[in-house]
């Protein structure tokens, strides 16, 4: 297997983050064929022995389409309304697709408050662990946008996925995005940097803001996520979520995207 088990488990454990850009079409609707392809890849990993925790964006984007927004709203109440409408639709779709493959989903919505409280953190940790032990469940985590306010928001799912990877003691964090990896220039051009072992000023300069109105973050937040994961000894890989069989290729050890291997390995 391409997973490196460093926690005494018999199966590799990955946290896979799916960004809005790879779950939605250009007009903001959920991209059903693309989501189906991603679900099939995750099901393949499960059959091959991987334990998978998903951190999935897409709720606000889904709600935007249903509420008729063509651009991401700026007002917090509009964003929360989009999340409230879009999250059930997103989870319903995941359950339908995973159940076709003999799997089921479990939803967990988190805020920074949940991670800041030792009791809430441990409750979430134990719940995820119990679901993974059962074998047929895919925990799907998103920020609780409906109740979040500035002081308890993650603000993007890149950093959330890194905190989740640390929580579940993952062997690797995979961030699938609409960019193929960290590129030499922050305008999205230039060669992909295949390996980053230290985040230097030069590496930071390669990061740029997101170019999508439906996405939050960009390469800047992915580098921050790499720092968070690296502090727990967890490698993080960024790859193009629309590339064919991208998760199988990563699992086989193929060098794709950018691998951040920082900090002390567990």
C-alpha cells in the first residue's frame, strides 16, 4: 500500500479534503459526475484497506445555487442561509452515492470552539474513531457555518482539515483542489514544486489568493494547513481533484502535485 501507518494501526488513515472548486460547476451547481468519480475513488480506497475521513466543502456553494446567488454573498446571514440550505442537499447526495457502494456517511459539523474545548474535542475524536472502527462509515466533516461567527470560525476548510488530521492522528492529509499543486509563480503559472520540506519566505511568496468567487482561501491557507499538519508530524499533499483516478495514483506512491513533508515524523 502507499499509506504509511505510523500510529500502530493495521490500516493507513487519510484525511481527504474536497474543495468547492472540484465539487461545483462553473455556475455554482453541484457537479454530479465529478462527485460520483470522487466517491468511487474513496470507495476504492476503502476496499483496499484505507480508513478515510472526508472534510468536504460545497454546502455554501450548493445553497448559493438553490437561493439564486450568482456570486458568493458577503453578508454573514446570507452565507449562513446558503449553508443551512446546501448542507442537507450535499449530505443527501453523499449518502446516495456511498450507499450504492455499500458504505454510509456520518456528518460532523465543527467550529474552533469545539477544538478549543478539551471535552468537545475528545467527544468528536471518540465519535470519529468509533465510526472508523465500524468499517462501513465515511465521517464527513464541514465547518458549522450556520452557527459560526468570526471568533469561532475556521474561515476555510484547508485549516479545518489540518486540525482534523491532527485530531484523528492521520497518516496523511490530502487536499484535492482545482490547482495541481504549489507552482513557482503565484499567478498559477510555472512548474509545480513536487516536494516542500521547509516553508521558507520563498515558498510563501509562491502562494497567491484564490481566483474563484465560490472558493475561500487559496494557496495561502493550504500552506498554513501544511504548517498545522506538519506540527503533528503529518505530511500533506495537494493535488488536482479533477485529475483521473488521483487518489489511486497517490495511494500507489506516484509523485503528483505537491507533498509537504514538514516537522518531526511520528
